[in-house]
């Protein structure tokens, strides 16, 4: 089970590195992942009659996924782009974020019931939870969308 937890953890982090375009890091993690997997699968194949080995292998996969995502969240680098739509508190949210040294752009939008304002925020991924807390403290009903951002060039104001 331990080998499976390790290889899936490496695989999860490797996949996230691929998505972010970190090809050399992903390649190194892939090498380690497959080496551990070969050792684990060899043991399983030699002991297919042992149900506990099979269940341990399966449990290792599940725990490895959780551990891999936890590792990625703890050590992740890069930026996220957030879109926020608040019915009544757009300016208050923007001012609060700006006072916390988070850059905010306000764009006009058109919703089904009329005009809305959309906050666009690009922030270091390590500040994502902090920014969400600040937004939810002001408007717990706001719509928040978060996705990975890969800056091409330019200035990102959200620095601490």
C-alpha cells in the first residue's frame, strides 16, 4: 500500500505540473512514479491470491490521490485568475482587496436581470484562500470562479 500511495502522489503532482507547463519537473516526477509503480505491481502480480494485497493497492491509490493534491496545494507556485460577481458589494469587495495589496479590475457585464459588475483578480496561488476569505467576509452570496492563470507577460499587482 505504501508504494501505491507514493506512486499515485507523485502521479497526481506530475499531472498538475504538466497542466502548468513544468515539463522537466513533470518528467522527473514521472520517472520516480513509474519506478515505484513497477515495484508495487510486481509484488501484487506475484501475490494475486491475497485479497489484502489487492485491497491495500486500491486503498493506496485513493490515499495517494489525496496526498498528491495536498502536496500540490502546499507547495504550489503560480497564479490563479478569479472572477467575482456580487449583487450589491462590488465596490466594497474591490476596496477591501486593494487595501490588502490585491489588484482588482472591475468590468461591466450583463446578467439575465440587467447590468452587473465583474471583479477580475489575478493573484499568487498561495493567496487564493486569503482572497476568498476576504470576499466571503463581505458577501457570502457572491459568485466566485477560480482557474489557473499562466501569465504571458506584464505586471501582476497582487504582491505582498
